[in-house]
C-alpha cells in the first residue's frame, strides 16, 4: 500500500517498489529516494534516502543536511570517520522514533529512539538510546544507555550499556610486540583482530579535549587570527584515545588523551609513552578517577608515576576479569578462530614483558638484579612487574581449553590455582585482595535517568492530511505537512515548515522548522529548527537548533543548541548556549558550552565577566565550559555561581560555591568554597587550591578556551575588551588577596557587601597560600605574558618582554633576554 499523498512532487515514482508500504504522516522527497520491496515506512520524513528490502522505518527523520562531514579521530588520520553521501537503510533494519542526519545504517540493525548525526552504522548493530555524532561502526555493536558517543570509530562487538561520554577509537587491534635492544624501541611483529569486548562502567569519560593547541609555525604562538564568529574553533587540538579490545574502564573514570603527536604507523604509536592507549587486558580507574598515557596488558593505571600504576595487576589481583573476558571472547569468535581465545592471555603477557624491557632500557634498569636491590621508584616498579609477568607466563597460570581456564577453581568468591604460590611469593597479598568483576563495576548512579524527548508512538498526529483549527492563523506561504495538528491560538508565519507535529497556542516565526515535535504555548523564533522535541511554555531564539530535547517553562536565547537527552526546565539564557544533559532552574547571562551531557545542573547562575577598564564598566560574555558527567548541585537558597571557567568532567560542585574567572575545577567543590580567578581546585578543600595555578600550568586552556572562544563569540567591536579580560582578572586576584590580608592585619570583620566576599575560600587559606598566590599573580602580570591587542584585523599578543612557545600542544612563556 502506497499513499500517494506521502510522495513529494520531486520523487521518481519508478524508484518506489509497489510492494512497499508508505502511509500515515510519511513524507518522502528527493529524486534520489529509492524504496525497495517489503519496506514499511510510516510517519517518517525522508529525503534522498535509499531504503532496502524489508526495512522498517517508523516516525523517524532521515534527511541529509549539506555535505557529509569527515572527522579525523587521530592526528595522523589513520582513523577517519565520514558521514554518508547518500543515506542508506540496510535490508531488514528496524528504525523507530529516531532522528538521523546524513546517516547510513547497515542491514539487520535495530535503532530505537536514538539521535544520530553523520553516522554510518555497520550491520547487526543494536542502538536503543544514544546520542551518537560522527561515528562509524563495525558489525554487531550494541549501545543501550542512554549514553553519548562522539566522533568515534567503534570496532566489532563493541558493547556500551552505561551512561557516559565516550569518544576516541574503540579498536579491534591486538598488537604483538617485541623489544629491539639495538634501537631501544618496540617493534610490532604482528596484529591480531579481536572483537571489541571491552567493558566500560557508568559515567566513563573519554576526553580528547585537554585544551592543547594545534601545532604552531616554528613552535611560536603569536595570536588568535581574524575574527570569524561564534564557535569558530581554530586553535584547539584533540588528542586521540585508543581503547583496545578486551580492556576495562572502571566506573567514574576519566580517560584523558595526552599525546598530540601524529602516529603514521603502529610502531610510532606504541613507542609514544604519552599516547593514551589502553592495551588488551589492561584496566583503568579502580580506586581513582582518571588515567592517561600508554597502559600495558594486565596493568592497572590511575595516572602517571609508579605510585599510580600497578603492573600485572589484572592477572595478579583480578583473575575473575580475565576468566570472564576469555569466555566472552570464545563466544564471540567465529568457529574457525575460537582456538585464539585459549592463547590470547599469554600473548598479552608476552607483549607486557616486551614493554617492560623497553621501560627498563629507558630508565636504565638492570632486570637481572634481585628486587630488593632495585632503587625505589620506576626501577623497583619495573623490576617487580617483570618478575610477576614472568611468573605468570612460566608457571602456566593462563592455560585455557575451549575458552575455559585450566587449573583454576572458584572457592567462594576467590579464584585459586595450584601454581598461584609463585605469584604470592612476589605479591603476598594477591589472594586476600583479589577483586571480582561485580565488585569493580558495582556502583550507584546519582544522576537521574535520561529519556528520549519523544519516543516512538507518543506523537498522535492526523495521518496524511493536516488538521488546522479555524482559529489558527497560518500564512499561505507556510508549509504544513502530513501528520500536523495546528490548534487554536497558533500563528504560523511565511516560510515556516511544519511536519508531523502537534502545536497548541504556538508562534512559529518566518523560516522556522518544526518536525515530529509536540509544542504547547511555545515561541519558535525565525530560522530556528525543532526536531523530535517537546516544548511547553517556552521560547526558542532565532537560528537555534533543538534535536530530541525537552524544554519546559524556559526562555532560550538566539543560537541555542540543545540535543538528545537535554532536559531543560525553568531556565533562562540571554546569550547563545550549547546545552547537553539536564539544566533546571538555571540563569545564564553569558555564552556557555555544555555539549557533552553534563550530569546534572540545577539552581545555577552563570555570570558574564565584568571589569572596569579606562574608567568604563565592561561586560564580556566570556565562555565557561561544563564537562560531561559534571554535577552542579545548587539549591534555591544557595545556588552555584560561576564565571567563565572550566568545570571538568565528573566534577561535583555543591550549592553556595563560587567559581571565579579562569578557574579549573576537578573533583569536588564544597558549599563554603569560592575560587579566586585562575585557581585550580583538585578537590580536597581549600588547602589543596592552587591560587593562580591556571596561569602557569594550564596556560594553553586560557588560550584555547577562555580567550579564543570568547574572542570569536563577541561582536568584533568588543574584541579590544577581550584583550583586557585576563589582565583585569589577574588584578582582581591581587586586590582580593590584599583585601583579605588587610582584614587579618586589622582584626576587623570583613564588610558583607565587599566585592571580594564572594571568594569565600580567602578566609580559609593560610598566609603562606595567600602570599604564594599574590607573588604568582604579580609575577605573571610583570612578565607581560597576557598583554593582548586587537589591531583591527586580529587579536595578537603584544608584550615585548617575551613570547609564547608551543610544544606538543602545550604553551610556555619565554622571557626575552
């Protein structure tokens, strides 16, 4: 059955098979659209899409938008993700309630209630709820969630079933390694393709944005280039994260990309110690919250240095992980390759031994020495790791047959082996501290569950012909497509386009687009786009984009972007914002970036930057960034207040806290804390704060985020003010510390209405902390490192006292001699 009213005039009807079913609110357009036999298309919007036999598409939006984008997942471009030139829906694929743009989907996939973009999904994928941006996948990928995957490549058999922001390369590559003593380098002697069976805990964050800048000519950074407009990103580099097959990432772990170097081949990759690569049978984050750099098989990594890394840890303390992983691998492998599962653990141990030899060469460690003779630090770490790995290999602990362990027995909750005494001779607590997979991955998620704004079947339109109330005012130059109910009180302007949507009491301005959405008492300003979303008692500014978002009782400014799982309630913005995750009871008076599903933001006041310059009060909408999984837990009485700053992924900020300009928040920030400008807060209270620390240890973030984004966001006439904001913030830090020191000297109570009382941590700092911060602020100010000038064409550094250098994405100020 084909309802002819569902076909646009530009459809070539010869491309529509008579045995297909096309009905309801469906609207197909584009001369390249093809629908094969047995396909079922109901309530769907398709443009230039190839639909193969027996595919089922229900109330979806599949429409190319401009040219398909290409994204390099790594600096060398070895992993490239490309959108689809002509979207194709594979045979026997079922798509429900999705919004797909420039998207191809392989055969026999199940896609439900899912926002995707520029995505090409392989065959036999099962995607239930996910925000997936520019992502290619191999076969048999499963994502449940809701979760988020961005600009990634997912190898076959990838399974992600927890909430988190997952970016990077999910590879199928197991590299076999050998240390070459003549060159002091690792050699890749072979590769084994494995199903990507790695496991990721709730709120795993893969961060490829560490604030590093792109390589600069002659390693010298001079300026920010011409003014190009909002969200122009000309400087920011992304450092690849590779997650190998059969590795683990514990809950609430941030995997941080570190190396900005291009790796044109495998050997350059494995010889880069800064490159963040979790190798097969490694694990990250148990007992900590972040990890980075190259991680060898069997190693537990919690960051840099021997105190934060434990070689052979998985084999020694977590045999349950290994045994379960091998069983999964055996099941996933094709029959002719199943024997590989029985040998893969020993292959991993051999690779780890070769890496250990490489590290021994690098640190000049003699592996023939007894462990007690090794110096402390890396030599002892390398020595013990080498002994443990050899003990595991030489005592046949990891023999398997048909995917099952030989010699291992589960006694209660502990795995034992007849030869395990060889391990406890080196690591005596290996049995008593053994940990299971359930223990590692058991965690409560404090973030309320996210929901797709408009699940399949929830929208009840009219079928093919729109229903328009006589009381509605609809321009004859608006397009009202199938499935629409335009209720009383609606005003639809010329050039507006509405399809399969239910509107009541709404104003839709010229050029606005509303598809597959439910709107009540909503205002959609000119040239805004709303897809698969809900809006109630809310307004959306011009040139904004809502995709799969829910907005209630809110006023969102022009050039707002809110995408899948955004849940916005009683929020007001006066500047362009990018909103992900939940924002409730929030006021934002500056441009703001929260792209990657911030965990929870409620009762937050996001403030512009104000300062006095040349006798005038200046207000700049400087841009804060809220990372994926972050929680801002304000209350009515004690909101979180913040200026332009960086709230790191998984950070937790309690109500009452104040975050000053340029600060960087990691871990927890409590209600009684208020940060001076450029303060690093790593968690642990005011004694851990590094006053002014961002100015020296994170200067590249000031350049890539605070200055660059703000410079592009403001009108060009405001660029001279942007040139002053860092220096003015430094002066504020100096004045605030002097204010606190004078109070302590006088013994008088501070005035409650002081400009500096919001920096609540001042009263908790020791005099040594205050004086150290004061000295740092003054030194940086005297150096002239942040002197900028807008010359009418571009924003440039103008100090004659020195210049900025760039090395592997990081910046350093060099004083001119």
